[in-house]
């Protein structure tokens, strides 16, 4: 299959979803690649060579991709059920976010801890806040809630995982100061959240 590359006035390049069949901007879709042996993988960083297709990170589009979209697009029998496909997407997203966060930390582009994040949010000096899913109380603070509603904060990972990525003992919340990394984390996190409930039921 040829990856659809249509450029419309005033928008970025578009791709066609192999689930619903609709064209959409690249940022709303995730890229999926199929190896010669039929192995499916998600290419969220966009660096994997080979033939690819795109799908909306939603349960209904992933289900349609699993049932026939993948096989039709790649012209071969791709055997991957919807739950496995959701699971692969969540795992790929988690790995990508881990990589993005540790690279932001290595570049000194993170602030750590509730007070530092709160201050940076108030100064509008933060691309994205990442709150551990097991953070408890601090995630319900007004500044964090407001940031979530404005798309400037996401809930992801655990305190222990965030800590390991930035070489600390325990981290409930951290902030990303790079606009580019913040945008990638937000997009990846939303893609995973679109299918996460399904992969966790499994
Ligand atoms: Zn779709």
C-alpha cells in the first residue's frame, strides 16, 4: 500500500486511517509497521524504516485495523487481535515517554517536585507537567487540576518510575521545560490513553 500523503491548504500533511478510512492530520494518528514475518509494531518516534500505515489511537479504529485494516493495507495476513494491538500501542507509548522524559532530564529541562512545578505553572514557564498516577493528594491541587484542563498536565507512570527516569528516590510530579518534548509527551500520552483501558482489561 502507498501511504496516503495529501497536503491540504493551511494544514500539515494528512494520512488515511486504516481503521475508519478517513484522512486526518499526522498528529492525530499513530504509525504502525509490519515486518516481513507479519510482526506488528508501533513507530511512535517516526524513525522506523519500512512500510507503514496509520491508525487513530482509538479503540474502534484499532479494532477495525486488527480485523481487516492491517491485512488489507499490507497485502498479507496480519494476525493480531484488537486487545494485543492496544497492548502494543500502550507499551510503545510508555517506552517513548520514558525516553522523552529521561532525555529532558539529561538536558536539564525538567523541574522536580510539586512546589517547583506549581511555581513554574503559575509563571506560565512550563511546557507540560507529568503527575504520577499514584501521586495522591498533590495531583488534586488547583494549579494541577487547572493545568490538566488546559492540556498542560498529564497523569502518567508511577512515583517510582518517574524517580528512576530523573535519578531521584521518589517523584510525584515533574515539569518539562522544553516545548518540543512537552508536546511529544502530551501527544504520546493521549494516544496511549485512547486505548489503555482496553489493554488493561486483558
Ligand atoms: Zn480512524
